[in-house]
């Protein structure tokens, strides 16, 4: 089916593909490295159980996936963006400016961000304060903001070993990074009282203070990982003092190599995330272009299959891999079936 059957308002956006005799026959997905393993499992099962080709699933990070998603409507653009955070208003605006006005938001479940190190190394019981004092560009000393002087974890917390601080964290294009900044670094900044100092230094500007709080040191102690979690694991395997930031599911599939730290006294698990007890958890999503439904074969069927009880429910394969099932999954299923878009349209 050609994109010439889209509405007139969309035709201009899809001009580059309007001359094609037929639309793609494969659903194309890109985005979050956290959602990637779940989407890959679903895509493979979908290809085996439906009369549609197996969807093509790529990674790249939540921000990168949503950027591609918002490039426009047409078979030369992706159909689905995976994200480990909710889409931002500025991304919705960018989508709209490119003609992507009807977006279906699909919450697939929940995941936790964990802090893991070499299985044979030291164990840690972290708080957000520990991570702020370890990685922030500036910290509070005697009521004043100074360049971060901490070199070892013992410098951060006297109960910790004198192990060199070496952190491998998701790069800025990953949704995991934003959750890490908000729920760990910013929380630690507030707990230490540094937030008020940053706010004072910025003339009372709260947003400027938040930005200053999450500015990380650039002396090599904190290393951005632009690839997926396998790259983070490789870094730890080559540097036994390294501590990485992972999704719970990845850690649970590598317990033979990694040990996990507690956060604020809570052990990360599907149970502690489901109850909301573990403090560093987040919902996971994918976003669908409604304009592509009925044009790209199998797109709606893929979305419905992904959030079905058999797949995303508590007894499904995604749960076995580490996804925490959404207690409101039925509402998501209804929204996908009715093609309800963000803003309440269907």
C-alpha cells in the first residue's frame, strides 16, 4: 500500500516516498538500549507467530530513537521509537513540526537502574549522596562550592573501601542517563545541601541550579558510555575497580560476572521495583506513528502483541527476562486496540 493513501496534510511530508509502488513490508523500530532486548524478543516471536516479516529492531538510545521517529511520516522513517523515559514536550513539538502529529504512547512495564561492579570486587551500599559526592563537578565543602576533590570511595564515605572512583555511566543520548541524573545525582545534590548553594550562585534560578547539580566531572573519573550495556560490562571486565550503571534486566542476566549494590538500603529486584520501594526505577515505553498503521503491514499487530498478557504480563517471557509487569497493562492494551493518541484522540 502506498503512502498516497494518507491524508492530504501528510502528503507533503511523505513526498519522498509517495512515488513508491508499495510500502515497506517490515516494521522498523529504533531507540532505547534498555528496551532493546525486550523489543528483540517480541520481534522474533512476532515473526515466528504471524504472517508478517520479523520487525527490524535497532538501538541507539532513547533520544536518538525519538529524533529519528520525529523526522517525519513516510516509509523512509521509522514506525516505532523505544524509550526508557517519557517523550519530552520539545520532542512532541519537533514531531509535530515534521508532520508526526498522532502519536500512540505505549507503556510496556517498569525497570530499575542498578549499580553493579565486578563479582569478585568490593560490595557497596550506596545512597544518592554517595554518587553526587563521587561524580559531581563541584561539591560543598564547609559551605562553599569547590572542585570535586574526591579520588577514592573512602573519600566519599568513610565506610567505603579506599578504591579508586571509576564510574561507567550511560551517555547523554540514553534515557537511562536522564533518570540517573534526576533520581540519583540531583537527589544527592539536594541531600547534601549543595542545591541551595548552586541556586544562590545562580541568582535563585532553580533550573540553573539543577543544571549545575547534574554537571559531572570531566577528569576521567566519570566515563560516558554511548554504546549499550555490553560495552559497560566490557569496561568493568578490563577495570575491576569500575562500577557501572545498568538496567536491572541486564544485571540479572549477568549475575555470574556482576554484583549489585543496594540503593538507600534497598536491594533492586522485580519485587522492590513493582512495589515502588526501590528508589531508582522508571517506566519503559515505545511510541507508534498512527499514520503508519494500515500502511506498514503488521505495525498494529506488533504493538498489540507486545503488550498482550502472554508477552508483557507477569507470567510472560519479558517478565522472565527482567521486565516488571505493569499493573495497568489492561489499560495499555485498550489504548493500543483503539489507537488512542497522546492528547486523547483516537
